[in-house]
C-alpha cells in the first residue's frame, strides 16, 4: 500500500508543476468563452484567444510623493496613462458643489480588502483622507467664514 501512495504523491507533484508552468504562460483575457451558457451548460472552445480580448495587469496605484505615470499603447494606437504612484487627486465637496485638486494624506478604509489599506493602494471606492486646505480657502473666500477647530472662549 505504501508504494502506491508514494507514486500518487509523485504524480500529484508533477501535475502541480505542470499547472504552475501553464499558469506562468497564460495571459489575462476578458473573453466570455470560458463562462457557462445561460442554461448552465459548458461552452466548447471553438477558436483561439483574440488580441481584442486582451486584459492587462492591474495598476495597483500606490500612495507616494514620487509621482509615476506610465504611457500604455492601446487599441487603435491610442494612449492611456497608467498611474503607478500618486499623491494628489481631484476631490469634490458634494454639499457645496466645489471641486479642488488636493493632496491625498492616507488610505483610511477599503470595503473590498484590508490589504489595500495596509499597502496604501489607491483604487476606486477607497476611502482616503485628503488635505482640507484648498476647501477651507474656498470657504473663506466664498462665505467670509474661517472653518476649522473651535477656538476656546477667553
């Protein structure tokens, strides 16, 4: 019995190695050919992957003062700009309908993953702490009232 167990373990290790080799070569595809039909049945692969189904690695934009933006050539020879490191953003104060470019101080919360908070990754829907100075300046100019911490009475 022990001899058979050893050989199956070897076979499993070989299969795992093959899986690793295959996954290293696989590209990121945005096709729906690998998904099931509306009836629940499996679809057969009837053609190769196409260039227009190509997907790319996630940008995983980090919060950093060393701003890094890469140029990416996309379909039709167009260009997209991929932000890899940022420290500023365009933020809105909804109730006042005012938008200002301001510094991002910290990634506070992310509903999808705590790892994104720990690694300071900027993604859509991440809750970030921003510098209030541009908004305070606008408020003072617009209403003539300085906002901030309450001053103690003398």
